[in-house]
């Protein structure tokens, strides 16, 4: 007995539909009741919002295709200008009639032409007594197009005087879409996120046939236990599940454990999943590299993502230049005297030590500094005498090319170039360690 | 025997329900001109008089219909036009040109559309005109048919009038109003707009040619009238085929309007927005639950519809975030409380999060910085936080200043309903900073 009841559609179709949309039955039944029968009018525009991979596109497509309702499906990221969008809709509309599977290209410049051509198409195709659905996926891109596109689509039913409903699918809430002078408000429908039970049910659906459903369900349980607090995106979880399953099955394949030995399976997979979170989840290494490493049975400890590379091999003076740049960025200029002069005299304690936690420079980001200050600090931290040769200056430029320093402001400044240091604290500490320089002693924030 | 009879009644019901749905859906979604008007009798008379003077007596005029969105401007105009077209003389002579600010985004397109609607494409042919004014004058001159010595009256209807004001030099408006003041052809220009300050947007020369006749539609009905409108909108018309069903339906509507819950629902709705369009949305939603097994609307249908119309969408989005993202939002809330709403960057939020992990968290694993960064960027993608100056390439991503687009009440409400929220996270959210 299907959950969906509709006078218009046969029971078999509805049963088939229900099997294709697990955990989304409520939303599909509300959509079915809103659509009504084929020739009935429905809301002029419907706005469906929900998180990534909460099934909006999939459910919409499945529903419209299974019930064979005349529809046009357009992705607004593909058709990113209004002209591409309007032409795509008209082309798909042409191909709705059965003789002409591939519509010929219809040129359409403006929304005015679109309305006119749309009215013509509906008449020629005999679609007058059925609701035509236009689905715009990734509708947040519509805000970037001309200002009349979004309000125009909201009112399409009124402007063309035809039975058409426009459906917007988006992640972003409607309040951020609304134009300034108002518009025809669409009906907003929320697609709730999947609960952990739903996720388990859907992910267990994809189990490979060689293993039992229970075995796979236990694996999904472990996976969700590690990743659920971080990520609820169904697509990401499915990707991770597919990548790590072979590693999970290894003890069973090698004969060390049977399917029910959960503790051993868990011990095997746990560190592996944690490594996955730092690398594959962040897309720091590709999934093919990940699979290769699993096959080679390499130690997970050797695996490092891109951002974990702690240091770059730099020449001696470049390292000191970088350290000097870091100090110049993160220490305020008035404190240079205290750090870099041998005899800095008495400094008023109160003025100096007053720091608010918020203004800690490590929270606010690096500040720009002039070239002279950089060289001054460099001379004071390097032991032997450094001459300001072209060598030094070219090393500064190569640091800029490596994007360890950034040039701030225009190229030709009257006062000389200003730079900013863009490396993290861990990076600079690693570098300072290689030259035996204790950088923490020289940082104002760690006084 | 009884089985056959019940089958007949159920099939009658199925067809009957389908017809009910058809009629009511057309009324709510498509605003057919057969519906009734409410509370705008004065404005209706005014507009009808105006248009009669143009079409029958040959006077030129201009007027603006001003009212907030959904107050019934287009519906009023359509009703007036329908009554006007009942006179044979008007039907044969009057030419209508419907322009819309959303469709005709500049004057060239507008002129082509006017030519098309007056069906003058053949007459104009390939002629090239010097200016807009010449073109328009030619079109109106050509409207004189054969032996008539006077032109047919033309009615220009400009929807979304406030968008025409932004065209270059307001050429179209200037010419239309100019013709309505000076030319021999009886021309009436009616503009519909939702902006009350529309007159300030008009240029001086355009404003002086406008007759300053304004018709206001201000949704000026009180709750008792609103209840009456609710009833009228739900009544089935007397011509409906299935007479016994019509009686039962209308009686049900009457009893609904006297029901306490329904009145509360309508009262809430009335306080939020008075206009008829939102009432139509509510009724349409309630209507969609009418089936053969549930043929009469109940108070709970309306209650359900009202709830789904008034959900807080941001709270729904927060409901679907992962625990790490919720922790970041709570960290941002604390930063906002301490520093009174000043913008923050990722480094500050991460710092707060670290403080929580080190001191209070038992259930949260200490995630690596890039993982936290990915969660932060997900929040950015959902537009729950927004950078202050737009994303610039030069600054590092961790130090870009942002602000949070949720306020404290929304966050606390969302946390109450968040599924499986770890208790230490909840406690962190409600704690003041005295433990810092």
C-alpha cells in the first residue's frame, strides 16, 4: 500500500516513486498535493531550500520524470548569464513535444522576447491544459544576473497568462533573495537535513553484494561515528565510505578476523579514518593517491597533505629575511627598540605591557612594514655583518614570488615598497629551529 | 446494491473534489477576473469614471495607482477593464497597450512592444525615425481609420511603473505624458506602482506633464472585514454543478469562520501581513490537503498551513549543521557578546574554539585547523556569515573580517531543538564569560 495517494496517477507509479525516494516521503507527498492534478493551477512560484545533498535536485527530477509531467530543468551555474538561461529554457521547451527530441537553438536576447516566445511555444505544443514546470537549480546565481530576471520568473505565470509554475532550488534562505522593492512571494518549502538514522539507512543501501548488509551497516556506523560531528553532507560521506571500505575488509580478507569481530575491525580502521579526515576529506590528496597508498599497505604516518609540508628549503639569508619579516609584521614598531637594541634603556612598564587579548597581533593578522625596517631587523638578528648587496634584495623578491611575503600597495610608491609576511607561526618556528634562532623570545605577543 | 451506490457517490465525490480544486486554485493562484473585489469601491468608481471619459467622451488623462505589493492594483484594473469592455462602442474602438517594467527594460524595447501591440509592424515597416517622439506621433496618427476624422482612444497601462523611471532621460514617460496632455488622440496613461515616493523619482519636466491624479489602495480593512473576505474567498459559486456538496461546503466554511482556533490563526496572519495575496497562499496550502477522503476543510488544516508559512528559515538551516559548525557559531556568539558586535576573523573564532576544547570539552575531539577551516567555509557558503568588504584576493583567508548574520535569540532557539546536542556544547552556549 503506497504512502502516496493521488487520484491522478496509477498506484504502480506511486509505489515505484516511493521506492526511489527513501527518507523523503513527507516532502514528496506535500509536493504531490501542491501540484494537484495535471490541469490544475498551482502556486506561481515555489522556493525549495535545504542543505547541500539534502535531495532537492534528485527528488525534483525523480518526481517530474516518474510522473511524466512536462518540465524544463536548468542549472543556473551552467547558464550563468540571462541570455544562456532563457535560450536553454526555450530549447528544452521545444524538445518537450515527442517528434522533436533535440530542440533547435532559439535565439533570445531579452526577457520580453522570452515571454513572447514562451507563449508561442505553449500554444504550438498543445501544453495549454497541463501545468508546465520550470525548475531552476542553484537559484542563488540568479541574484548575480540582471535585476529583472528574478522578479520576472517569480511572476511568470501572471505575465504569460499560462499555466506554468517556476520552482527554485537553493541552499540559501529566501530572505537573502528578496529584491529591494518587494516581489511576488513564492511558497517556501524546506527540505530538512537527514538525521543520523536516515544517513545510516541511505548509506547502507549502497553495500557491495559480496558482503552482508549487517557487516556493511556496522562499517557505516563506525564511519559515522568518526565523521558525523564534522560533516553531514551525504555526498562526502558516501565518497569516504566507498574509499575506505577495502581497508576495512582487509582483516576479513586476510583471514585474521571474521565479520563479527568488531573490536579488531575497529582497531584496524580507526587510525586510517582519522588520517582520512586530514587528507582526503580536505581534498589535500586525491582519492586515487589514497587508494594507491592503501594498496601499498603504507604506514599511515607517512601520509602528509599539502598543507602539512612544514618547511621549504631556503638559503641561509632567505631564512633570516623571512624571520625578520615575521617579526616586523607581528611586532608593533614601537617595540623594536626593546628587542633589537643592546642598550634600550628604561621603558615605562605600564605603557609597554598593556595588551588587550583582542589586539594580539596573532589574531588580527600581519601588518605591513617598509623595506627599511626589514633590513634594520635583519642586521640586528644576523650574527655576522651583512652587506646590502643586490643578492639580498633579489632574495626578498624571490620570497615574494614564493608567496611567503606579499607586496602591499602599488608598485611604484614614493616611500619605497611595503611588505607583509604571510606565513603561519608553526612554519616560522620550524624555520627558526633550523638556524637555531629562538623566535618566541622576540615576539611581542609572547612576552 | 449499497456497494454500487457507495461507489457512485465516491466517484461523484472524486469528480466533484477535482472541480472544487480547479475552481478554488484558479481563484487563489491565478487571480481570475471573475473574482470579487473587497473594500475598494471608491477607487473602482474613480477609475471607471476616468476610463469612461477617455473611451466615450474622448478626453485624455493620466493616473497612477499606488499601493503596497499584493493590495490588488492589477486586479482592480482588470475588473474595470472588464466592465468597460461590455459596452460595444468601447470594445470596437479602444486600443490597449500593456507594458511592464520588468519586461521592457529600456525605451527601444518599449517602443518595439508598443508597435507590436498596436499591430502596426506593417505600417511602420523599415522606416527610420529620428527620435522617440516622432515615432510615437507617427503611430498615433496611423490609428485614424479610413473615414474617421478622429483617432481611436488608446490606453497605455504601465505595470511596475517605478522601473520605467530609471530609463535614460525618462524618454518614454515624457513622451507618453506629453501626448496625454497635448495631442488630439484621446490617450490615457495608467501607471501601477508599489512605491509611495514615486512622484519624487519623476523628473521635473515629466512631473509637470502628469496630472497628479493618484489612486491609493491601502488594504484599509479591519479584522472583521478580513474574516468576511476569508469566507467569501472560500465559498463555492452558486453555479457549481454539485448542488448538495456546495451547500455542505459553504456551511462548513461558515462554521470555520466562527471557530476559535481558525480565528486565532487568521488573527496571527492578519498581524503579519494584511494583503490578500498572503491570505491566498494560506488558503491554497490548506486547500491542497483536500482529497476524497478528507473533503471538508478543518481548523487543523489551516493551522498546519499557517505554521508552514511562518517557519523561521534560518533556524531550519542551523538545525542541519554539524556539531563542529555549531561550535563555531557559539564561538562567534561569544565574540560578539564580548566585543559588542565588532567584526571577527577565522583566527579569533579558532582561538575561542581552542579555549573551549582545552577547558571544557569532553565530547569534542580537538580537530586540526584545516578541518575547522573547512567547516568555517561551509558556513560562509551558506551565507550565515558574510565578509565585510567582499572577498578580496590579497588578504589571507584566516584574517578576513566577517560578521555573523544570526542574532543571539535565533542561536539559542535553534540550540534547543538541535538533535543530539552534546551537553557540554549546550552549557558553553549558555555560560557567561565569568569562567574565562
